[in-house]
C-alpha cells in the first residue's frame, strides 16, 4: 500500500487560495481570505459602516461618485458587502462592472456594461423597459419611457459601479487612441452629454422624441487605485465633475479591526483572541499608547481565513494557534505570491523593499522597470492578485512598497536564507577554485620543464586576470549605482517623514553617497533636503526622550531634561557642555527605569542656577557652571510637572499632580506656602513678568491666577479649554497669557481682564504640548503631538505659514532664544533642534503643474511673495513663492510662445512678450488683461520694466529694441535700430537712464532711454549674446552667450573686466546679479545653474543640478536668499542662493556617522569616509 505524501505548506496555501473565490461564507467560515467579500457575505463584513454610509450619501447627492485608495484596503469588499445592501434598501439598483479594457476585448467597455446591466435586471426579476436591438447604453438610459421596477413593485435607479477602473489605463497596452475613445464615451455618460455618434438622431424627429435628452436617471461610481490619480487628472477637462464627490478609503485602525474580527468570527474565535490577532497582523505593540495603528484589511482577512482553516473542526482559534501558525501563514503567502516569478523579482523585494529587519522601503516604479528588476505584468500580479505589493504615490512619484510592515520579518528571513545559499554557493565555488588551483600547480610543475609552455601559460593567465579585473570594475560600478539609488531614495523618504530614520540620518546618508558616487540625482536630493530643511539650523540626538528645554538669558546654553533622568547642558553648536546622570531619585527601589524621569527644567533669571522637577515628587537645584547638586525641595506627594523661578530669583513656584502649587525659598529650599484650588493635577505654573502673580494650569481644564504676595486666588478659574491644560506662558509685557491644551488648541487671554481673546487657535491635529511667546511678543510658537511646531501672530491669532515639520515623534518642549532669532525644540524622538524663527518655511525646490510646455521666463515680485512665469504654452502663471502652489489660473491672451515676463517695481503690473508680436499688460491682483501693445514686426524675445515703473522695454526678432509708455501703451520714440540680428535680452540700468540689449549679432549695446540713441557697442563674445543684467551699483553689466561664457563689463570704460567666466558646457541663456551685487547667477542649456563671484570672476562651487533639460531663465529673490529658475522640463525650481550645499548640510549636524552606522546604512563593502571634515566621528 502506498501513501501519498502530505502537501507542502506552500502547495496547501496555493490550493486554498484557488478555492477562496468559491467559498460561501457562514458562521463557521466567516472570512474570504484574499478574495473580496461579495454581497451575499454582507452579514460577515464589519468595520466599514461609516464609509458605506458616506458612499450612500454621495451617490444620493450627485450623478458621479469617486472612490479611491491604495491597493489592499478592500474597495471591492466595501462596495459589494457594505455599500450595495444600503443601496438596495433605498431602492437603488447596483450593477458591479469589472470590464475588459484590453484591445483584445470582443466588445467595447460600454457595450459590456450594457450586457451586464441587462443580465443583472433579468436575474433580479425586475420589470424593465425592453432593450431595442443595437441600442447603446446611453440610448437605453435616456429613453423617455424608461422604467425599472423591482419584483416587489418599487421604482429602481441603476448605479453603475466601475470597479478597478484603473484598468482602462493599465490594460490599454499603450493604445492611447483606444483609451481616449473609451474615456470619451464614458465621459458622455457621466456628464449627460449627447454622444457624437448619435447626431443622426437629429435628422429623425420620431427618434429624437423617443429620448429624454435632459434627464439622468442613473448614477455612476468609479473605484480605482490611488496611484492612478495623475492619469485620472488628465480626464478632468472632459469630466469637470470628476473629483467633486470623492471618498479616499484609508486603512482600518486597531479598534475597528478588532470589532471586525470579533463580530465576524464570533462562532470560531476563543474569548480574547481578537485583539492579539489584530496586533499580530498590524505588527502592533499591545503596550504602546499614542501610536497610529494601520491595519490592512486584505492581510487581516488572509490571516483569519488561514487560521480558520488550521483549527480543529470542533475547536476555536485561540492564542496558541495564532502563535503556532501565524508566521507560517505569512511565509506561505509570500512563497505562493513569488512562485513562478524569476529570481530577480524576489531579490528586488528583499534588497530594496525592506530596511533592515523592521521597516519597509520603497522604490520608484519606473526606475524598477527600467533597471529590469520587475516587469509591469509581474508588478500587476503581485499588487492586484496577491496583494503582496502596492504602488504608493509619494511626492509626485509612484513607488513600490510592501503592503504592510508585518511582512518585513518574512521578507528579511527570505533574504537571509537567500544570502545564506549564496554564501554556501560562494564557499563551494571557493573550494572548486582551490581544487583548480591545486590542479594548476601540478600543471605548473610540469610546465616548468617546457619554457615555451610556461610562456604560454603566463600569457593566458594575464588575459584571465585582465578579464577578471574588467568584470570586477563593471560589477563595482553597478553595485555603486544601485547603492546610490537605494540610499538617495531612503534619505528622501526619511527627510519627508515617510520612512523611519529621521533628518540627521537622511542628511548623513546623502553626504556619504555624495562622496562615493556624486551625480545629478544626488545633487537634486541634497537640494531637496536642504530646501525642505531650510529652517533647521541644527539637529542632534540627545540620547533621551526630551520633556523640557530651557535657554539661559545669555543665549549661551540650552538645558534639556527627559525621561532618561539625565540633565544636560549644550551650547548652540550642539556640543555637550556637561551632564548630570541619574539626576532624580527613582520612586521605586529596585526599578531603576520606573518613575525617574525629569519633567521640567528652568534657568534662574541670572543663569547661575537650574531647577528641575520630576516624577519622584521632588525639585532639585543645581549650579549651572558645574551642575553640582545644591539641594532637594521636598513636599509634594506626586509628580512635579512644572517649576520656575520668580523674576527676582528669590522664589520658585512648582505645580504637581497632587493638585497643589508650592512656593519655595531659593535661599532655604523650604516650602513657604501651599496653594490649593485645582480639582485635578497641576500641569504648568508661571510667574508674571513683574512677579506679582502666578498662573497655573491643570488637568481640570482650567487656569487659575494667584497673588504672589498674599497667595490668594485672584479670580474665578479661567474656563474655555475642553481638555487638560498642558502649558502656559506669560508675554514679557505682562498683557497676555497663552495656554495650550490636550484639546488640540491654543488660547490667548487678556492678563488684565482675564477674558479669552477670541476663539481658540486651531491648526494642530493632536495635543498641543507646549507654548512660548517670542521676546518681542509678536509671535507665539507651539509644539504638538502631531510632530509639528507652529508659529502664530499674537495680534490676530493667525498661523504664520505651514506647520514646521522635522521631528519624527511628538514634540514636547519649545523655547525661544532671548533675541527671538531662534527657537529650540525637543521631543520624544530624542532630538534637539534649533530653528530659524524668521525663515522657518521650507523652500519649495520644484514648482510644477502650472505649464504644459517649457518655461521660458521667470521673475520674483518686488516683495518676494509671488513668482511669475511665462511658457511656450502661451500662458502667464503666478505662483505663491512660499507654498510653491499656483496662484490663480493661467493668464491667457497670447497665441504664440511666451518668451519674457517682468513685474513692475511696485508689483501691481506684469508685462509679457511673445512670439505673436504682442506685449500684454496684466493687473497682478486680479490677473486680468489691461492693455495690449502692438508694433513689433516679429516675435518678442525679452521685456523689462524701468525702475520708476513708467516705461517698458522690449527686444524682438525684428532686430529692434522698443520703449513703451506703460500708462498709454504707446511707443516713446522710434524703434532703436542698430543690431543686425534679433535682440534676445533687454535690461534697464538701476538709475533708469540706460537700456542694455543682447543680440544674436554677438554684441551688447547701450541705449540712452530719453533719446533712444545707441551710445556704446560692447564686443567680446564669440557667438550670439542671449542675456544682460546691470549690477545694483550701476557700475557693471554682465552678459551671457552661446559661446558658453559670461562677460563682466565696466560701464565707465565700456571694456570687459578680466577673462570671460567659463564653466558651462553649453550656451548661457540667462544671467542675473544678486541684490548685493556680490554674486552672479547663470542658467544654461547644459541643464545647470552656476554661481559666480563678481569680484574674482570665479565659479562658486560646482554646477547646480536638478533640471532635466535646459535652463532658460534665472532670477534672484529680492532678499537675495533664493534663486528661481525656469526650464524646458516644464518646471520652475527654487534654490538656496549659496552653492555650498554640502557645507550647509554639515552645518546642521554635530557629528559624522559611526563606522557601524556606515556599514548598516551605506555598505560594509565600501571603505568609510567622513561626511563632514570638521565634525567628529561619533563613538
């Protein structure tokens, strides 16, 4: 008798996966696994009721509804099991459409939809108007006599649900004509437009009367993957209503996932197993609090399904089964998904899509396909069928990632096993090589007898060595390129907060890879990080979760305290000056890590002393200079949350969770008073600037004021917050009080009337932990649990700019420097950061989406708040210089390529010139056309406003320069004619007396504004001159040319100064002086910008890379800190105005990475190099 072997785990998983599509759910089998829930399974579908109700509301509201999400979040399940039953209850008729959009499809998509609708109506035994032969879906739904009734006699409204609608793009096989035709047809149905092919109906009155052309007795819902949003955006012109009614489906949180599992599996789950099961799937720490949980529904359903398959028939799914089989389920899932895939796919996933053994990585889709790691078909199978991978759009780029962190451990084990096999193979190869070496030695002994054979052997060996060397060099280059791509991608994700690691690591990695493999991609990444971290002056790890920071009045020291029970002193360069370890006594003997944290730190007014308060219910006083312990202040019976010195330094006030405040003498260290009144723990205390009052905040949601002399309560508690007060601060003039709260708001109070000033200030998404006034009281800074800081205007409570990002975890503490130039923050991510309080917003390095063709000209407004650009798409576009977003719609009037734009000196006007020979004057505020100036006989290449704003100069292909009256739109005098070829650039001198013109005849000319006469011809370039600019002091002129150089001219002698500035490798298209006249910026067709020292004529640093095509225009911000450029790649870029990017990044750090970090973060196969020469290597 023979016995068949048991199937392997992978085979069993494959068999079960194949069967899932036909599983009918019941109480004993309540999960479908990887398959979506269908409508018949709605009784077992939980956790998405809110989304289903919202979809119902949307469908009832408008004809079109859009549902989108990342893959694996259960859109189809939500539609079929959650949404469809609600529709039917309201007498809608849902029709689930999963259409074939491929060119091989036997029917067009809408004909498929028509057949599915008809079949669904017949199956439901509905009573409906018959379908005529050759009648389209649009015609049928617009029949004047159309009626659809349910079998129980209710009128029905069809809802056409186009599921997985992204396949109209992904399965179109690049046939853009067919894709567009399908989109056009569907757009007619959605927007209720008469299709063009029905024009024949207008010749037949009877047929026209048979249609109701205005009614829309149906609804449409489109469901698609989020990474196809850019493709959908291209459809907006045809479907204006596309995104008006949309819902983005998000992952489940922990609570809803537990609810889903426990309700569906009530009959098969052991008591208490739902929560650990969800924690397992979500890779969640059951003891962690305050963390955002993310549960992938498809992974949850898969694990529940597989656990249910493994339980005994009469048994339950319990914790022991979960521990025994949980990891095997995920391993089987991974193995099955990759079965049949080539090795490079698994190697790609294991190399690039995980980071260490804990976190996911990501990789650009296009780059992965271009590098040959994976094909689009393979990606589709792993994303759509197996749900192992997903495509996520991050900062404009589609990137591949694992569906959840839960799979990282599985993938890392597979990686380790693969590497072990490779190592074994390598050892076998080495053994074979050893055997070959022995054989070779034997052969060599024989060869010594024959001189000729020996010579031949040497030659062959030389060839082999050369081949080995060549192969290794190529291999090393490939390895370095792949490492560079990985590190750059990881670093950008870390800097953007989408990957664990933090800013410090991101910057160190970029600096390291810049030394190993410098490239345009690395330069672009460095610029992006430098731009986004513009406000970050310094960042360093303190080794402790920071709860409190303080800055001394001399602005020389920063004190930090945290849960690690260490008091530390730092200078503003991030150097540790001194520290006191184990500063407070732990509350419980034998438990050194429990209840020993320091909750608050404060300097005395003279900076000589520091007071700390902690979880041990005590305060401690320290000498600042030595951190020598002075004494302990005891009296509170619970944690002391806050302590601060009086303005004269004679007293300390403290607040405690024992609901009291205490006043202490700094001389005797004795408690001199107890202040009672709060109904819950006191969280914050502060003296008024004159020392006459004390303000306290509490978990009882109130603030209280106390007389510092009589110690009596001054007023009724100040009420307004809806949750605990976290921190309070007094303005230095004593007129205002600010309070932050767990209710996510900030409130301002009049310190004299004790009334709230306006409504609560909202802008944070979570608890606001800390608040501080600037020394001049014009601004307030807040720190919050949402990992951000915000600045606010004191006068009106308005936020200043966007939230300030950088911390990886909750920001617990913040303090201004005494001069108000900086503020310091610390958080649970262990880092301390110094921020520029005046320039705290990121520089938006790339501005795109405003033009459909190359950007020819750019300019800053005089106040620096706006940027204007002109493009070959014939439009003028305004941009918000702070946010990087477009400001208003494109200004359209030109019919040709737009070559020049300029702001008037007061910023009220914009002038544009184009190849259509027109100059257009626009009102900046309203963005409306005010005047059109005509006169040029060929296209206009350049425009400029005079310094007084009264005149406009234009240069043209008709070889002339013309001067216009801005007010009347008329020419001032005859055209200025002296050039033999087109005028490519014009500029006014700073005093408004001269115009300079750059021409393709190879010269620069100077013109007298009043007379229009040419007063000088400047020659020196060896090719066409493209651009000119005057220095701010009016003493010099700079020009750029097709000869790849810039020339500086002395305006007194009209002679060139020094040698031409050489460095570009292609034509120079644009030049500009910095506002202080010390630097010159140039943009070139070599895709780069370059900075030049005006005095020496030498390039400052290397080329500024980032644009993908030629740079057409450059301009300085009025304050000289930034540069804007426009390019053929259809984007604008904003750059820091100093080209020492590496030095700037190093200035934000306090250390180099350790050799261990180098091996883990960069590579163990590349020799360690210091990233910043002047910084120490961390130990």
